[in-house]
C-alpha cells in the first residue's frame, strides 16, 4: 500500500530530511554559465571608470545651452575633440564645447552632451547648439553601473549570460561556485531499450534518462547515467549501491508502483529508509523518496509525463536546497480554452500551451495520458487543479507555472 503525502507535505519532508551541504570551487568565467554562485559578488571598482557619452555629439556645460533654439542657437567655441580610447586631456571652458563619440570620455567641466543632430558646424571653430540639454543628459557618470562595495550578484544564483557580462565588466575572471552535485540516473524495466535503438514489439525507448539528465543539467548539477536495469531486485540493488558510492543524489525511474515486479521501494528500504511512497497528485502518485545515509534517493514513475512533472515540481527544488539555494517559480494568469475535468481526490497537474491573442493570454490544456511525453513537447508550463475541485471550466483563469530554468 502507498503512504500518500500531499504536495505540501512532500515539501515539508524534503525540508526536514535534507540539509544544505554546498562545497565551493573556483572556475574560470568561461565555465561559470549555469553554475550556482557560492558567495555573493561585490564590485571592487567603478564601472564605468570614467564619465562616458551615450551619443555622438558635443560635451557642454548645460547652462551654456539654456534658452537656445533653431532660430536662436547657442554659439560655442569648439575647444577640441576626445579620441576614442583616450582620456579627455583638458577641462572644458565656459562657453566652449568638445566633440566626443558614443562611449567616449567626457571632459571635466562638462555636465551634458548635445547630440550632433542638434548642432550646426559653421566651419570657423564655432558650433551652434539648437536644442538645450539638462545636466546629466546623454552621459553616464563614473560608477553609474557599479561602484566599490556595491552588491552585484547574490549567492545561490544560477549564473546567467547577463551575469557573465557583469562579472567581466568588473574584471572578475574567476568565480566561486558550488561544486556540482553528482546525480545518478537509473532507468528500470524489461521493456526498455536505449534511445539509439529501434524497439521491437513490446519494447520502448528509454526517454526518461536523457530527459532527466537534461533537467539535472539545467539545475546546475552533473547527471551520471547508469543505464537500463531490468526488473530484477538484485540487479537494481547492485546498481543503487554503485550509484550511492559515486553520487550525491539518485533518481530511479520506473518500478515505483506496487506491481509484482516493482522493486524500487523494497530496494531503497533495504539500504536506508523510505520517507514516503505516494504523492496525492495526478500524474505521479507512485513517487518514492528515500534516504540512504544523508543522500536522497528518488523513485520516479516510469511514465514520462509523470517523471517530468515530479522532477520539475519536487526533484529540482530538492537539488537546489542541497546547494543552499531556492528555485524561483514564475507564474502567469491565463484563460482556459476548454474545460478540464478532475475528480480523482488528487491535485491534478496539466501541461499547457500558451497562446497570445487579442491582448489576452490563453492556456490550451494538454490532452493525453502520463505515458505520452510528446504531449508536453510544445508546452510552456502547467497548471494545477486542487484535489478538492472537480475540474476547471472553459474561460476560467488559471495560474500557469512556467518551466523556468532557475
């Protein structure tokens, strides 16, 4: 019999049973994408390191342009030019202007830049300004981006491309990240063949291994696939021993139900404890979470949709928890395009394809059984119908949880 937990109870079990245990290592910036930042990053310098122009034009004292127009331009003496990649050599004088290019250094004494489109060059070192500028207009001040001591990236963040840019701007070429958790992936079932084989009658390709490996990689961890294990208790036990010796977390796909050949529960219990066997959700009810030593061992349903949803909803947050971070969940409201029934006494999770039409977002629910993974291939998220609700009507607004990678 299954000892079923509600989804909320599952999160409590995870929180109470497993502690964060991050270990740090330093990696070059080129290898930091997708890694979990171990320590917060503060800037050690000013970025930019000098006042910069955001346009091609003339550095001026804003007060020298007040009141000017096309009919009555302000006449300023051209004092010189700042070459790209060079510091401004001289201070701007009253009633003068200095030409600067986009990104170029703004000379001391200047507090604004006039776009070249709003100027006239009279050819005698006199520049006419036809549109007034306010102080600070068209320039970035030194340290506007970051300054020494400013927090830039918080600990526990999954490093993204924009973070790489910020780190490079500060001259940081190595970062301290969490060591990747090694996550073992074992698929079980006499009917399984690898994805590169052509299945015979009665056989199916093992799609859970590559799918879970991709999910583990997105979570900032290192997947290690241990292949396909037949429905044999001794062989599964041996595979789990090897995985526990070499990895931090184990995912066993298949064999989690209560059929005659479903041995996952028995094998986990023989080596540690089963924290629960069953979640009040559809799909994914026969999910197992065990603990061997301090290591979590998941028994995931063999059905791919169930394995995917359980992995996204529960496994991913536990991996983050072990690395001392929290998974961010992004949701958006959308209108159901058709009714969805649900009267199973379990929280029902439905994949949804999002469509934007006439200024509104619509959620097109996926129709299909938990063994049919292709139904999720064109979805952006899922919505949940609570266990005490008998479905959702067409036109009802549901909260769609997006498949974010953070």
